[in-house]
């Protein structure tokens, strides 16, 4: 990769962190950052492909090419590799082990959408491998993990962004609302009302055999070793809200 191309890609990724991923999903943002040719598009990879992982990947084809995808569930990985190939007309490589992505020199940035207990380890390793990072929330499980990520960001100088609902959404509604308030377009704000939905109680979830194609030991990774349990609802589960690499 040429120095000029590295600089252009770097500027693009810095724009992501500054403006939020919602803003970069518009064609005008690509033009503003100097992307006139498909050859100038940054090369991405996604780690964790179920639910939110594919959601952010699907929205990112507008501004990036995906060279690789990773997931510990072979079924989820295969299905998403096929979807990505249809979306970008080029088949990305698929890996069970995310470290194979980090070893790649052609990948500029990774998007992390695994369950929460994997976020810190993958994010730190990605930055140390020279990748910029977009990681889904919640970023960490502990304050100490957050401080570690902050330390590595400063030491490596990598671009790092945390995905947050109503802040990094593609339709930009909330960015527009914030701009209206900041610029006084709605007058002086007198009152803010927030609504928070309640949570459902979790039922007893039975232990069942690990589904074929899922590497449960790898899914658990740094988390305590526990049995695999069947989930009656897809949004219930361990970390990240789903039973697989989310």
C-alpha cells in the first residue's frame, strides 16, 4: 500500500471517529474525505456476525470493502460470507479464529460485535496489530478494562470508536437533533423527558448439547466455563444478548 493511500485511508477512519458512523454512510461524506475511486476504499473485517455484527457490516458496504469475516459458529460464518459476497460482488475470507484476521496486513480496520466478554481482548490485540477499531457497546465489563483500552489507544495512536444506539445510526436523525439544539434552532430547552423500558425476567434455561458447528469453548474464551444452554428467546442469553458471537 502506498504512503498516500495509507494517509487517505487514515483520514477516512479519523472521519469515522469524529463524525460517527452515521455520517459516513452518506455518499457525500465519502467524497468529502477524498474517495473518488473504489481503489481508495478502506479494507474492513468484522469479528462476530450474529445480529448486530451483520447489521453494521451490511450498512458499511457503502464505504468499505470487506476482506474477511470471523465467527466461532461455522453456520453463522458461512451464511454471512455468502451474504457479503452478494452485497459486494467479492467473497470475503471466513475464519473461526479472529487472530487470523489480525495477522492480515491488507486489513485497515476491524468491527467487533462479539459478546461483551470478548471486547477488550480483541480490541487491544487489534490495535497492537495496527488495526483501527469500531467496537459495539457495552465496550467493557469493568472500569479496569476500559482504562486498558484507553491506554492502548494512546500508545498505538489507532482510531477507536464505540458504537452507540442513537449516536451511530445510519439515518442521522439524532445527529440532526443534536445539531438543532446546539445551534439554538429550537430555542432554549426547558425540559427533557426520558422513558426507560422495563426488563423481562429470565426463566430457568436448560442445559443442552452444543449445536453442531459451534465452538463453545472458543465462544467462552476469557469468560468462566459454563454449560451451553438453550435460549427460548433469541435476545436472551450470556453477554451481548445472544447465545453466539453476536
